[in-house]
């Protein structure tokens, strides 16, 4: 289960770096729609399978937000003008 949650977080980060919100919404819907039948096939009770799928969507969205923060930070560093940096103080 931990591996699946780590995969969801990584997928969310990759979606935020490469694609934007519509792709993440589509993957979330697919994850919810496929989570319950897969959980039922694995022998979990219905509510447990739905809770696991919901948790995976929450982790996916958290990974998406973390990826957006990384992308914004990278863009901010890339756009930082080198001449506008404060001068280093003499020793």
C-alpha cells in the first residue's frame, strides 16, 4: 500500500511538471473509478476499497501541488536577473 501511495505522489508531481490541471482531474477520476473494483477484486470490503481509492486521490493531489511548487520555484530561479542580486559584503 505504501508503494502505491508513493507512486501516486510521484505521478502527481510528474503531471504537474508536464501537464496541467485537466490531466490531473482525468487521472483522479480514473483512479476513483478503478479503485473500488480493484479493491473488491482484492477481497477488501466496499468501504475500505473506496477509502483507499480516496486516499490515493488525496496523495495524487498533494503530489500535484508539490510539483507545482517545484515548477514555480524553478521558474523563479531561472528568471532571477543576475545583475539584480545584492552585492556580497566584503570580508
